[in-house]
DNA sequence: CGCATTCACTTAACATGTTAAGCAATTTCC
DNA sequence: GGAAATTGCTTAACATGTTAAGTGAATGCG
C-alpha cells in the first residue's frame, strides 16, 4: 500500500495545519476559535443571513454552528431574530461589539496572510488555489456521503 | 477585507473535505474513523513504534492519540508493551486482527483513491501535492504556535 | 380542513482537536 | 547519591466534527 504520509488527504491536512498554525495564536489572544472567526467574517460581509445559509458560507455543519451561535450570542457578538414570514427561520447578524472585535483582529490577521503570500509567492498561491478549486469541483460531481445531487 | 470564502485556509479545508467525503462511508462500514484508519496504516508499515513517533507519523496530537490507542487496544486491533530500557516509552504495533481489518478495507480505499486520481489527473495530482509540500515547508521555517525550532 | 410530509433548526451522543495540568520514569548536574 | 529539570505519556476540560434523533413550523394534497 502507498505510503499514507504522502497521500492526498495527508498532504492537504498538513498544509492546512501549517497555515492555521500561523493564525491561531492571534485569534486566541482575542478568545476566538478558528470557527468562530469564520462565522464573524462571514457575517461581516452581509446584513443578515439564515442559519442554513451561514452554515454553507462558513463551511460548518448544522450542529456545530448551532452550538457556536449559542455561545457567540451569549457573548453579545451576534444577534438573532426569527423571520416574520417563516417562524422556523432565524436571521443572524453581527453585533456592534462583534464588529469592534473584528476590527481589532483583522489587521493582525491580514498581516499574517500577507506574510504567507509573500513567502510562498502570490502567483504560486493563486495557482494552488485554482488547483484546489478544480479538485473540489471534480469531486463534487463524483458525489460522496449524503450527496443531494445524485439522490434527486 | 478579502472574501474569506476564497482564502487559503478555506480552500484547503473545502478541498480536503471533498476528498474525505469519498472515503468516510467505506471506513464507516468497518467501524473506523479517519484517524483510526491513519493509525492502522501507519502501524502496518513498520514493526513497532513509540507513541510520540506514531503521533508525528499519523499527524495527531498526543491527547487524541492517547484516547484512540486506548480504544483500538480495547478492540484488539493494536498491541502495546512498555520498552525495557525506558519504562516511560510504550511500543505500539498492529495486531493480527488489525492486519485482517486493514486487508478488508484497503482494496476499497485504493479503488477510491484511484478514481480520484483518474478524475483529477495523475500529473495534476502530483503537481498539487508538490505545491502543498512547498507551502508546508515555507511555513515551517516561519514557525508558529509552540515551534520547537525557534525556541532552541 | 386535516393530516402526512417536508423543512429549519436544535439536542444528543460519541469521537477528535486543542491547551493545560498531572504523573511517573529518566536524565542532569552538583 | 540526590534534588531539580526534563521527558513520555495520560487526564482533564472545553470546543468542534459527525451522525442520528427530536421539535416545532410550514407545505402539499386528499
């Protein structure tokens, strides 16, 4: 069997970990996890979203998002209100405090990203991202666990 | 701020998830998680290893590995014995049952990997892996949380 | 209308990720 | 030789990943 440490999943895992290692300390200083940061960033780009849509954007599973939103709401970093038209839906938005927190983290985060880009090379980085996107696309067609496309 | 859904961490996360989606169902059929599978594969390649070395190989943190080894030992898929020379060290190896389980999963796993390679293209895949390795390397120099190199 | 189905979200249960603390065996250094 | 530091591993505590089940609201349809 192929040396698993050179398999694609391991390569992707190690690469991602190498990247996230750079960011985690800065986030930690502000009491944020990687996933909480993703949610705040997703929310900062829009006015308000439904939970399901937010899950897709932040790439989190429903149950994880449910828990995190509960905690972020308790910390007054986000706000929720149920939609008028459909009581099942809950609209999530970032709070003033949330915006303030983002503002205090963003510069540091941007600096780290810039350094990574500088070291790896902007062109190479773009190339890499394009390949990752292509991989994702070609596997999306293939499907996988509970793929909604193939089951229609 | 840059659209975070196009950031490098997100690209890596989505790509990896797209890949793992293909494998998880097969592993699940045999009652294995991705991490347990990584450990068995790492063990299959050698006679016996120390826990710390296994953690490095399977890319798992100590505490995670500790728990998983406890469970795999309870399922008789691995074996442990403390080293004679140093009572702190524990040597881990795969059991006969473990080998048998691997043999029953490996063909399926290999087939999935082959299909991914076929769809994405072997050459492109090699290129991608090379870029991932380069990224990892260039960030390793940069360091990160609790980096042992920079602290010596 | 009424009832089964679907939908949006939450809870539950278990496995892992992550950091800090604990513990015993070993090594250092005087 | 022995106290202090280090090492190898485990536990603890909390956050998230993952799948299944639960709950209340909306929808489809007879």
